């Protein structure tokens, strides 16, 4: 068993990145989870009330399932996953082998715009990880 | 992998109920869900077929309160027991911290229990975990059936079949009446939390 321990400082830095780069742009809710379904951190715009623990369990399962399917068809991975609804959308992106970034956003944000910012956020988080 | 958040002082612990099809894993969680409402913050999530068989997992978050200033959040999962679902069973085991092996005490299920335990061993190996090291509790479920004249394996037989090498704590139980459901849960939580504390020292 390996243990995921993140320092207070790291978490605060990650929270700042998520707030500045995603929440301030109008994303409703951002969650970082690990592949076991644990929540690393969750940030929202103060309005959305999602049950983040259940969400994390389902999201990890969903991602793991798609990942297993990718392997079955001979792909390394489908690194991007996107679910589109009437009012809200969910975007999944892999940070590394253990971590996933999930963004929930409404119809006033375009997928392309979100993706640009997500890529940026992931790059920043990876750098932060490297420094520890 | 339990996840420890030093900022908010939260520890998330993943406990998985594992066992052959129809042994009573989901029934354990349903009992916990209705008995400990005040410790459960959200709804139980069940991904199941129309026939009420678990398709992917059940999920129930359970609040333990604080230990040494840390908020302990227990995440209870079940795996789908049907033989054909091993791929998904394996996915649920990812990052597991503690396991309850639910065996079906019905005499006719003897072989299935053994096969399921062997597969658990293999599945853990694929994550480089060892069934001999991970916190584990045995539950011999459906003992209530004895009263209805249905042949039940004596506990000595179940112990010999499943627990002679592992030598982990075990309980006779009835998930449907709730007998020893809480005792099983308490035991696996304490074993798991102790094992996490040891790793942290
Ligand atoms: N008599 C009796 N029946 C039980 C007990 N526990 C579960 N059952 C019954 O056994 C059947 C299967 O129970 P589940 O809890 O769905 O079994 P499961 O292990 O989740 O099965 P899968 O999801 O297919 O892996 C149900 O009809 C339950 O009511 C028990 O302690 N005693
Ligand atoms: Mg079930």
C-alpha cells in the first residue's frame, strides 16, 4: 500500500490554481480525485451543491471502465472524457497515473476554452508535484 | 491507498466487501445504511442490474468521527460477485485499504467461497498487494438459514476452508437480520485504521 499524503502547503497551492484558472472563469465545480475514488480536493463557486464523495466514487469507476475498454481495443488510454448535458457538462482529464481532474460547467463555457485552461492547470499541478 | 489530507485533517479509508455472487455483500451495506443514518452523509449508490445484482459496485460513505484530531471518512464498497464480472471486481479493488470477505454459509456454496477467495488473492497480486498483509475480516453469512432447515456449513468447516492459513478475525453473521453486521464493520475499521497508523509512524 502506498500512502497519498499531501501537505497543507501543496493543497493550498493547488486550491489557488483551481480557483484562479477554473472557478473564476465560471466553472461550477472542480474536483481532483485519485483512481481509488478518494477526493484530493474539491472547489466550487459556492452555489453548486454536489455530493462530492459519491461523485468521486462514480467518477473513478467511470474513468477506470473507459480506461479498461481503451486497453481492450489496443489504445494506451483515452485521456480525455467528456459528458454533455442540457444544462451542465462534465469534463475528465488525467493528471498522472494516479490523479484525475474533473470539471463541471454550464452551457456558457465552451469545451475548447475549458480544455485550454485545464491543460494549463494540469501543467501547473505537475510542476508543483515535481518540486516536492 | 487511503488518502490523508493534512490541510483539512481528513483521512479517507476504502473498505471493500468481497465474496461470491449472492453471498450478501449488498445486504450488509443496506443494513448499515438503514441502521446508522446519522453517520451517513449521503445516499447509498448502487450500480445494479434490473434483477438487483450488483453490476459494478455499491458505495456508502460512513463517518467515523475523529481519531487524534483527524476526521475519518470510511468509504464502503461492494464488488459484483458474479463470476463473469471479474474485470469490474478488480477495478473496485484499486487502492483498497481493508477487506471483508463475505462467505455464503449455505452448504451448497462451499466451492464458490473457496474459488472467490482464491480469485481475491490473485486480484490483489495484480495490484502488488498481499492477502496475507492487507487488513481482512471473514464473515460467514446467512447463519439464520439454519433455523429454516437449510443445510449450513459448520463454522469449523468454513474456518478450515477459508481461514486456516490467513488466521484473520471472523464472524458468523446474518446480513438480513443484522446479526454481527456491525461487529464485522467495527472490526475491519479498527484493523484498517491501526494498519494505516502503523504506516504513518
Ligand atoms: N437468509 C438470508 N438471506 C440473505 C442474507 N444476506 C443476504 N441474503 C439474501 O441473499 C440474496 C443476495 O443478497 P445480496 O446482498 O444481493 O448479495 P450480493 O453478495 O450483493 O450479490 P452480487 O451483487 O450478485 O454479488 C438476497 O435475496 C438477500 O436477501 C442472510 O444473512 N440471510
Ligand atoms: Mg451485490
